[in-house]
C-alpha cells in the first residue's frame, strides 16, 4: 500500500461556483458533499482559515456535553452491572446490557457518516442526542431484562450519532493542523466520561441503579436546547434530496450490521452459555467473518452505491490503514482496562463499588491533561508519530505493571501504576488527525465515520477478549483453589464476573474467602498478560506508520453560516462566472 490514496484527489467541494445552492442545517433540507461526481469548479480553490468568532466557540459546549453523556453511559454499567442484573434477574443475559449498547453504537456509525452528507451536520447530531436521551428513559424504567436490552439498543443508536457527528463537525470547522487542539478538549471530555463511569455508577448504585440512566434526561434536554440554538452549520447543496438518498449504501450497511451482530452473538455465548467448541459459537463466528469478507468485496464491486459505507480507499493508504488498526487496538485497550481494573478493586482489594470508583481517579486526573497536552503537542509540531509512540509505550508499561498488582498492593502502587497508564491519554486527540491527514477534506466525514466504526468495534473486542480469558482461567482457578463446593458452583460456571461483590466475598468464611480472592487475583494476572501482548503489538505497529504533514488551511463545504457567506463573497470576487449565475445562500 502506498502512503497516498489510490484514487485521484477530487477537487474540493469548497471550490464550487457561487451558482451552487447553500442550505443551512437549520432549515431541514439536505445536502451532500461526498457524491463522487461534481461539475468542475468555476473558481480556483480558496483556502479559508477557520472562523473563530463567538458562533464558533458556542458550537463546542453542546458537543462536549453530549460526548460526556455518551462516554459515561458506555462504561457506567461496569460498576452498576451486578446490581442491575440481580434486580432484573437477568442471569447470563446481563452481558447484553453491555453488548446491546456497543452493537448499535458500532453498526450505525458508517450510516451516520453518510447521513451527515445527505442531511447536513445539524439534524443528525440533534437526532443522535434525542434518541440517546429516549433510550436512557427506557433503560431507567425497565422492569425486565428485555426492556433493559431494548433501552440500551436505543441508547447505542443515539451514541453512534453523538460520536460520529461531533468529530465530523470539528473536522469541518478547523484545519488539520489546528484540529488536535480542539479534538484534545473533546477527547478529554470523552476520557473523563469513560473513566468517571465506574465511580459514578458506584455512587448511584448505593442509592438506586435506575438513576444511572435517569440523570441523562435533564442533561440531554439541556443539550438539545443548546444544539437547536447554536449548532448552525451551513453546507453546499449539490444534488437533489432524492439523488443523495439513493447514493447511500443501504445494502452495505445491512451487510456490515449483520456481520457485527453475528460476531457479537458468538462472543457473548462463548465460555458463558456454550463452550468455544460448540457449533452455536462457531457458526455465528464463521458467518460473521464471512459477512465481513463479503461486505468488503461488495464495497469494491461496481454494484456498490456511489457513496460506500466504508470506502475501499480507506485501506489503500498505508497511513490510513495503520491508523485504523492502531485506533482499533487503542479502543480495545481502553475498554479492557476500564472494565477489569474495577474488578481487581472489588474482588481482590474488596473495595465497595463507590470506593472502586474513587480508586480509578488517578487514571482520570492524569488522562484529562494528557489528552489536552497531546492535542497541543500535535498542533505545534504537526507530527503525530512521536505522540503515538509515547502513548502506546505508556500503555504497554502500565499494563505490565498491572500484572504485579495483588491483594497486598499498597495504595501508592495502585495510584502510581494508573498515573503511568493515564499518560497514554495523549493518544485520544492524536489518532483521528493521522487518518484524516491521509485523505482530502471532501472525505472528512467518510474518514471520521470509518475511524469511529473501527474504534467502536475495538471496544467490543476490548470486552469480549478479556472476558473470554477471564472466564476460562477463572473456572480452572476455582476448581483448583476453592474448597467449598457450593461456592465453586456459584462462581466457577461463567458467573464469576457478575458475582463480583466485595460484600459477597467478605461474607465468605475463611479459608474460602482467601481462596476466592486468590482465584480472582491469578485470573486477573493472566488477563493483564494478554493485554500486555496487544499493547506491545500496537507499539510495534507505530513503526510502520508514515508521517503525513497536517494542513494549516481549511477548504470545506461545511462551515458556520457566517463563514460560509464570507467564503461565497471571496469566491465571487475571484471568479468570472457566466452571466446569469448568482450566489444563492440560505
């Protein structure tokens, strides 16, 4: 693969003539910037610095609040899960409280990227927040396992919109060189939400787990009002609404979604309901991977829609391809640590859910400034590869240190190891710019939604892989160490994660209590060893990543309404269009 895309770089849509209609997202009409065929521009390309007026800065608060909500919800159940599962008598179906959310939050990401080009940026963003808030209400009011899973599926659909649209909008409004600074703030917020999920869940669970979801309702309502007032991004209208809707890769999205569902079913059942050797695990896993192969073959075929769900050119650039793999691994490692470090606190250190959340604070307090510093570092230097190396090296070192954690580990050791891990937060704002740099501005939505898909897909594996390792090893450790047959039956048959409770373990008599703690400790040690292997793999892949200069100017169809009008005036002043043409802005 070369370092450049294999398809010729299309003329940026921002070079269009003043004849082309402009539509505001606020009027509900549609627009697409990524249709493959456009008329040659009548004016030369004009590089436009991003506007930085009050309208620009007011776009960010609602985006950041929505990101915080989404990030919190993606991890808050890691602490609240045992209480929710017990209250709803969910059995081994509890895993779908996590997987259902991740499923819809993953499979709809490419579709949101296409919707962004068809309907503009404003309405898909508002839709995402509204649906997420609705899903929160359904989850909070759930009286059964099925209702909870349904609510989480709806939440994931909204989360896909929040995730994808936030980064697309930042990519529209800010040049590549400046983008990391702004993305650093957004991803710092995401890091806060991801890390705060367990402690917030622990505090809320001590009162009523339903408020884990209900607290999103007032915050979501305020976010919607802010987006209605301030999120007004103008865009160029290049084809009819019908043409743009027909350009969406509907079949590709269905194939991709079905493949993810099949894989997720296999991972959810493996070593929990059925052994890995069971046909009930093997068949959906094979079908899922065959579906992925069929999906990518379809995307490369002449029968694919004009705007593919995941365009082949995303893998034709070495910078883009390596960046996607690194993003997959980074997300996987984040979720790996987020879900299994609280397990260590509660099962080995016997911390309560609330204290478990407090013990995660070092990761938060280090990760937030690291994300902001990483963004500023990249904006100043224009080089993302050193940041990637530093971030993945910190992650690998911290994971290796986690292997050393035991039941007698001091608080100082726990804090220090997490500080090292938090340094990896520099990666949060430095991953997507590397992928966007490999493609022209006209492909920013496609590049961003593809990056988000693989990042979200990595989160699924970041739960599935360690869960498989944990369940397999825990069954063996329990059989070898625990002398009480009744306790062995409780935690040795795939329910060890759901049974994690300091109150439960503390209630066991000695020596059974120590035996159970030792079983958890040794099992988690293997979980961290496998995590270290993936961390080292990511670090080694950085050496294969090329460095592409980040652009310092912006040429985009999607700008704030005032900036779009200014751009039109500049183009009209330079151009000499045929008589009868006029600028039409809305």
